[in-house]
C-alpha cells in the first residue's frame, strides 16, 4: 500500500516538474500565448495517477476470481489516459505551429486567414482521431471505430451527412478561405443591413464586429449565399454620396456651390480626378441635380475618401456643415407641406305650412 502511494506521489511530483519546465519554455517562446493545453495536460495526468493508484490499491482487497477483470480495467484506464495526454500534446503542437505561421504572415503584412481557418480543421481532426482511438479500447464499439477509420467508412459518413447543416457550413468555410471574397480584418456589408469588421472565420461561422461593438455570428452556409459588399477588396478608395434636398424657391447654383465648397474643404476628401479631368478643369467634386421630387430638388455630390471609415466620418461632417451654411446663406431645406381645404356645408330646411 505504501509503495503504491509513494509511486503516485512521485508521479505527481514528476508531472509538476515537467509542467513547470514546459510552461517556462512556452512563455519564453510565446510570451503572449496562454499555455492552456499544458495546464490541462497536467490536470489530466494528476487525475490519471490518482485513479490508477486507487485501482492499484484495490488489488489488495480483491480475490483471484476478479483479478483478471481488475487488471483489464487497469490497463484500459491507462490506455485512455495515454490517448488523452497524447491528443492534448499534439493539439498543443498544432496550435503553436499555426500561431507561429500566423505571426509570420502578420509581420510580413500578408493575409493569414487561411492559416487561422486551417488551424480549426487540424485541431478538430486531431480530436476526432483521438476519440476514435479511445473507442477502439471498448470491444462493443471497436467494429464501429474500425469502419470509420477505413476509407469506405469515411466516404459513407461524408455521404450520410452531406445534406446536413454542419457540413454545409464547413464547406462554406473552405469556399471563403479558398476564393477569398473577404478575409479577417476586412470591412463588409451583408445583406445591406449588417456592416462591420470580420474578426474570425471558423469551421461553422463567420464573426463580424459591427460599429456598435456587437459580435454578429453568421453561419458560413448563409453568408456564402448573401450579396455582400467588401470595402477592403482591391482598391480601398471609397466614393461617398452626399445627397441633400432644397426647396424649389432656393437658388440651385448657390446650393451646389456651397456643397462643393464644403466638400473640398474637408480634410478627408481626396482628389480622384484623372489627368484628363484636371486638364479640362473638371471640378474636384461633382454636384448634380438627380431628382425633382414632390417638395424638394435633390442634389448629389460625389466625394472621395481613402477608405470607408474616413468616408463615413466625412459624410456626417458634411451634412452638418452644409446645413449650417444653408441656414446662413438662405438656402431652404424643405419639409413636407400639406394643404387642407375646409368646405362649409350649408343645409337649408324648407318648411311648408298648411
């Protein structure tokens, strides 16, 4: 009994030493990474030593009839513990390798979206294989595991779940990573209602952080079907429309001059004219009448900015500054008018007397 307890204590001591050494190495090499897998491996090993110690102590109290069964269970627990530890260790190495590649790509200012996505795929595959190896330890489930591990079994599983949502999302994620309609860090607008920055692309969904700092989670199968706008795909320059309505009594030329002048004085405006436009003395900001509505003449200015964020800020600033200039120089921004006509109904009563 004392020997078993001593062995368990010794193994836990070795586990602690190994954990401390691996933790120092991990923090030294990857100071910004939390070694969660190392901590989890330590807990699994400590639990394994205790369980095996209790089972070893039980051998003292069992008879020869149950000795064989106890021995089988002892090695079964040992096998499962080893599989669990090996799975966690491999997952840790996979995470570290992908983290290194992602940092290298980021440092070189290259797109690391594919590495971030493939990291999820690799980790899922490792856990999947670990689970199958653990199932092999149980005779009643061994045939299922062997079938799954065979090529025919894998094909059968893929064919069986091909119509399922999980596989559709997985394939959608591969399409996103392969064809790159957007990548992590891009600003996209989905279905004309949701706009934000892509923060992650996982096996199941794409995560977008909107401008209210809310996280929008969209399944990959759905986002692949939606029409979206990517403000960072290709050239980042953005044309912002500044649309303002003026009354029919206002001076259109004065209003166009004010809008153009306010746009050209904004610090975020860029000159998007071609050399030919400059030679022909085209205006830096074009302002045109685009509609004669019921109560307003609608003017639109085409103002360019370096990116979507600056274009949005410029639009907000210009609406404010143009409104103040209109107030100052007598250009009216109309509001709906309604004319009410009241009619008096005169009823005459003719009384006849006999």
